[in-house]
C-alpha cells in the first residue's frame, strides 16, 4: 500500500549552554530527516534550535549552522525561560504538520524516529511518546524520582505513561488547535500528554534504548524544579476540569 508523505517534519531542540552537543544534534537530525525524505515518509523538513539565553558558545554555533544550512532556524530567548518556555517556543515556531521535540544530548538513537513515524501512521495516532527501556544509567536517585513522578501523574490525571518526561514527543501539529501549553518548567511534558488525551487525541508510547548525558549538567531533579512541578501539577488539575473532548 502506498503512503502519502507528511508534508513537513519540524525537529526542535531546547538548548541552554549546549555548545558540546549542538553540532552533533543537528548532524544527527539532518541525517535522519534526509533518510526519511529519501524513503518518502516526509516531503520536507526543518531543524529548530531554541536557544534559551545561553551564556556559552551555543548562540554563535547556532548562528553559524543556520548560515550554512537554510533548513536550520534559530529561536533566541533574551531571558532564560527554562524547559517549559523553550518547548512552547519550539512548538510555536514549527511549520511542519509533524513536530518532534528532543534534547540536544540525543538521549536515544535518532533513527528511532523512523519507527515513531511508522507507528503514528499505522495507528492513526496524534502523539507518539517514547520511554526508556533501561534508566539505571542515569543513577539511582533520578530513577527513584522518575518512578514517583510517573506515579503522581497517573494518580492525579489518570494517564498511564511509563516515562512521561522523556524528551521524545512526536506530535501532529493539529493537536495545538486545542492544546495550549502553559507550564514554564519541566512539568510541560506531562501537561502536553494529559491535555492531548483529555481533548480526545490518541497518544501511544514505545520503548527506546537510552543514552545518558556524558557532558554538561542536568538540573531536572533539583529541589527548585521539583517544587515548580508540584505547583504546575496543581494548576493543571484545576484547568482540566473545564476541558471537553473534541474527538
């Protein structure tokens, strides 16, 4: 059976001080998108760097990459807006009918995007969210933290996801006709999935091999981040009471 290609895939990376990873991330995304283009899965693509007021060489490297490749675009924040603000900017900047968000440190094999698009097509899904097969590489503390975080989301919102905060979300951009993201912090991954399901969009998940960060510092389990997550979860609980499915 012949398949109609998706018109355009937008891939965006939220970045704060990612000078060690940015070139590798763009190269991997370009290689994957060119493969998808050659196989007829997509008709076009773009790569978006959301520079969240980086203080290292990330802005200069991003500007050079954009100058070399017209498919690379840069969205610059003058003030640091954290993960939530960066993801909102990325989704707003995307011009494709498909959009993929992931981290600059490439926590999975970029070739897994092939499988995600195939699953999205076969199951007529609106969102494909990946989970990690093995999380022990990131340390005991974060593994425990993630377990209780996923449990909290399941209890509060009835959403059964194995790894809701993992940085792999492939979405049909049509969901943003109704899904309005508001979180400024790391809770935005959960907000995206919860709201998509509450509006009646189909969300599926699949497993990927996980490659932990080897350079730089992750702050996603710091006390400040955790308190912000709890506050935004409480706010979302109030907001979803007003949501009615559209599908």
